[in-house]
């Protein structure tokens, strides 16, 4: 498989995140549980996700699907959400159509969950997706150029543009995620996971770099107080490769 084809493969974990239901998290009633939703994988349709209820959702619901329904994340951005399981059963769950997701109705009583922070973000717009600047996306240039990495001191500078936020009333912060395909085998592993780097718009990656390898990277723009809706918005996913040095 070519580097280009491998980089475009849908990661199985991403599909699992979107199809996981709240009950699989075994949350404790009354306690907050944080859940990560990646960008909606290609080929996965929102209509296929099970979502039951409105504002309060059944434990049989897809957490990410319910988060889109509630307006907390967008499929093309993903994000991190926090759920709280109710301590008392809900009498019934009404289905509605919101934000491209049509939830179903379900009779109760049954235990439900809701999202923490909903309704507390008035007047606070979400961050705008950052624009990646470099290294250039290998996929857009037919597999070139490669990034030179010195074996004695391997490092590469990732840079991006801060596009502000909807209301321009706070300073964005950022997090970086990096996946590596060492040796260009087509097998990807996450080597940097949502590393929070404050308001900087660049970061030098060192320890994770090797020659003759490819890397996928993505930057998340964050509302540092987590009050915006959604409070985390992800950039496009870019790929760069290193040569045989």
C-alpha cells in the first residue's frame, strides 16, 4: 500500500468512538465522565448512529451522536464532551431532529445522561479551526517534499495560524496530536495525544521523529475555560514524511 493510501485509511478507533454508547463507559451516577469524539470518519453516516432522547439521552445512545444532536460538537470537527448520568430514572425520552441528527423516542422509566456545561455558554462563541502552515501536506503534493531530519538531532517545527474565535472575546489555546507510521509500513500509532501547549502557534517535535517515516498531525483550538459551544475545534489532518538519511 502506498504512503498516500495508508494515510487516508479510516482508523478503526475513530469509528469505535462514534459508535460507542454511554452505557459502555460504566459511568457512576452523578459523576462527570469525559469522552473524546474524533472527526466523523469517512463512510460513517450520522443517520446510522443510535441516539435516543433530547437534552437527556438514554445509556443506549452514541455519546458522539448525542453530542452533535445537543450542539456541542460538529461532525467535521469532533471534540471532547463531558457526560453526567442522572441519579434518578427519566420517565420517557422524546426524539427530535437537531443539528443533522434525528434522535428516537423511547419509553421509560430508564436511566439517562446529560452533557455537563450545556446552557452555560451564552455569549461565548466557539474557537475557529486553526489553519495548518507547515510542514506542507505530503498528500497534496503527490508524496513530496520530504522533511529532512538530522539523525543526531531529529526535530521538525509544526506551525499553524490562530483564526481566533466566533466572538473574539477570549484567547485561543491549542493542543497538538501526532500519529507516526515508522518505516512507512502503513501502520499508524499515536505518539503525541492532545498535548496542551497554551496560546503558542508552533511547536518543535523531537523525540518522536525517525528517518523514513510518515506522520499525521492535527491541531485543536481550545476555549481555555471550556464554556464555548463547542469549546474544542480541530484543524484539518496533514501528513509529512521524512527521507532515508
